[in-house]
């Protein structure tokens, strides 16, 4: 089962690498099985050369890396949808190379897109000023002028 | 400025740059501690514009998806006129400047107009 999964992954990768027609990588599951069932005792199987064997091994390794990479992307994507605290906790265990290994910025931009879009009504809020002198009601200050909001923290 | 939950507290996901810049704070455990860090931020960075503190349940951050940092421009009718991409990649003040310039003059006070360079 695992081998069949890897083999189909290998086909995809081989296509990308331009070696799909090398003749040693299964083109599709159905063709492979048809070949096995139609084989007669008189048929002679081609003996793979050393180079072909290495190609097959390389395709298997690349497929395994590809599958692992997809798993990593899925893991990071899922973490990006968690709360900021949980996401930070996950990322604290990751090496910095993770930013190079996955399309981090694209994923981050999509995961943190939020529900608020251009043209939507801005959600109202009432928050205490840092100096605790007053409570700011957003709708009140927005009545008379546009408002720029900068969300952020120190760290 | 809306002060929200820390991006890189020392007990969770501290960055080397935080240590270099001596911005080392653990996750605040209550609103008082958050206010303390926010105060330090405003003082040390010399932030002049009004700053408010998101409540400890992070309701404003959730409503605006503001973490770790983000810029919004809300027009006088209460509609979102500009929303930056999420920080740190999407935090671009020049984009805000360009969108401020697009607002009708009658909608902007002198304070909000970008200053000519």
C-alpha cells in the first residue's frame, strides 16, 4: 500500500523532473497491473541497468521528501489557524530554516486574512487608554474623522 | 495604536532580535501586566498617538485579526478603507500613506494627511 502510494508520487515527481519516459518508473497503476497480468511465461522482462535502478531509488527518495514536505506544510498551515499563543508555541520549536522550507509568507497572508474586508463596517469597540485617563469609544472618534488603527505589541 | 497580545514573549517564542534590543518580556498574566509592557513600549518607542489596551480576552484583536501587527484605515463612514496584510510581512506604512492620500480631503483632518517629504 505504501509502495503504491510512493510509486504514484514518484510518477508525479518524475514528470516534473522530465524523467517520466525513462521506462523504469510505472506510468500509472492500471498500466502496471495490466502488464503483470498479461505477462506470459515466454515474455522476457528487461533487466534494469544499474543507472535505472539508481533513478528508481532517487525517484523514491524524492517522493518520500515530497510527501514529508506536504505533511510539514499541512502542519504549519493548521498551526497558523490556531490562536496566536498556540501558533507561537508551535513555532518556538521550529528551526528558522522553516521559513525557507515552506512558502511561509504566502501561507501566513492567507491564514491570517481575517473576515474583515475593504468596504466592510468596522467593528466597534470601547477600550481603555493606556494612561487610563479615558475609555475610547471607536464609533465616537470615527464620527468626526477617519481613523488609523495600528495593531501591535512590543515584542 | 491598539496594544494587543505579545508576539514574541520570552517564555514562548523569543527572538534573538528581542534579546539584542533588550525587549524581553514574559507573557503577561493579567491586564495589569499587559498595561505595564504596553507602557514601556509607548515610552521607549516614543509613540505620540493615542494608545489603547485591548482587553485580556483579545476581543478587538479577534475582530480585526490584528496579531501580530496590522494597520487599518477606517473612513469617516465607518468602513474599512485600507487593511494591510498581516505583519510582519505586510506591515507597510507607505501603503497606508498612499491610501490616506486617496481619501476625500473633506474626510481627513490635517493630522491624518501624510506630510510631504
